[in-house]
C-alpha cells in the first residue's frame, strides 16, 4: 500500500500547487506526470517542464519505507476533484498501476518509473539569499507583470527583471511599447544581483503566493532561482540575456498633471468603447485646466470625455494605446496619480504623487 488512508483535501491541495506547469501533450510522456514521493516528512509532489520545477510537501506520518511513483498529474487532479469533499482516499501501487480508492469509487492509473523522472540539476552555488513577505512579493509582481512581452523574438523581454541592489528590490517589465517599474525597500542590505524571471515562472508565482506576511526565501543565482514559501519550493532556470537599460527609458518631463485615478480610469474605459478595435488608440488633448480624451473607429463613431483639472503647462495633442493606459492605471491602488508629458513624440510617464517607487512608461502612437 503506497498510502493507506489520507483525506482527499490533504492530497488535492499540494497537487494543485504543482500541476499548473504540466501540459498534457509533452515531448516526453513522463513530463505529463507528477512524481509522488513518500518520505520521512510525509508526501511530496513534484512536477517539471525542464525549465521550472515545483515541489509541494504535505506533512503526515506514514507507515512503511520510502518509495516513489509517477502518474498523470491532470488525471489524478480530475479524480480528486470529482471525489466528494472530506472523503478518505487510499493509493495502492501494483504492477505498474496505481489504484486510487475512495468510498465506492475505484480508479486504475498507469505509472511510469520514478527513477526516469527528470529532476532539475541544482545550479545555486553562490546564490544571493534574501527573505521578503509573500504579500509584498505578490504585489510587486502584480504591479509589472502586464508589461511583459509575449513570445517576442527578443526573448529577454518575455519575463520580469528582478534586481537586488543594496537595500532595495526592483522589478521591471517591458514589451518595447511600455515599461513598468516598481521598487520596495528591504530591511537588510545585499550585494547587487540581477535575474530575468521567465513569463511562466512569474505567472505560477502569482497563482501560488498568498497576500500574507509569511516569509518567502529567494535564492538568486546566475542560471537559476529558487523561491521557497509555505510548503512549496519553485526552482526555475532564468532567461539568459541582457535586459534593456530601464533607467534610460524612464523620461524626465516638466509638464505634470495630477488626477483622481478612478475618474481617469472610468473616462478611458468609456472612451475605449468606440476606439478602433485593431489599433485601440485614444487622443489626449491637454489644454489649460482641461484634459479631453477622444476616440473614434472605422465607422466614423466618436467618443469624447472631458476632465477638468489644474493643468497650467503647454498644450498638447498626443495619442496612446488605451489598453496600455488602462493596464497601468488598473494596477495602481492610490487615490490619485500623476501624468507627466513631454512633446507629442515623447513617452508618457505615470507615477504616484510624492512617491518614487512606481513608474509606468507608455510610448505614443500616431492616430
């Protein structure tokens, strides 16, 4: 008997934590499987796609020697989900099969040898180590992840740059059209270290991290990172490449416009309804004490929004992708924000009043 009796929920929770990186169609059949290990601490679940490896541990006292099997991760997940809540489950391995029993249900699953499961080789020698709250790391990732590129030929843009520098941690993402930057002060000082986290790693972390004060341990090395929290350990290769110099991308403008965040957000959402579905452009007409937002489409339909304000700078007529503007504004939680402008060919800088820890840059577009 592999596992004699265990609560269905206790099995499902760690399995849910590791199954996100598993895809049914894999070049190697065993990559569709989850490695389940009985050890002295309980039951461990491990999955990998050869770039990322996730381990989740469930602590429980078990009788018998240590052993391991691999079975289809998605099938086991679907079975456990379909079994009634709080049911008692047993797992019995025999003749290259795993028999899953619960109540009056029986499932016989094919297994593959545990020794064939491809664990990632550890490459963390000399890694920089630091701790941060789960909720803080989740907020930092959420604040920039939308600006990551998707399948860009410039592979180093398909992720998030994480920089540890002295007493600060910085996260930066860009797709070449916009850039998001956020920083947070740390309680200790560390030597400078930079890694580019892959898009898949960032997305998995956002699923797994909770908004709590519990600690996360980060280990950052040249080729690999390990992120440990609760009973989960995520190990990932990093993207090998030179990230753009983000400091050069962030502009310094002299024309500033302070607005209520929700007022601007709702005006842009309304204007977006009649924007061109392909280009998603809106024009911002900035004049003394007024911001006019205009959108139009190929059917000659038009939307116009006016927002009164205290602007005293030069007049400006400039276009932007409205989706890019909404992404940045949706990921700010403050009541107000600051728009900083140059000329009609210059990028827009969105910041938070009296703070220097968040910057969002959007390139203009011709409309």
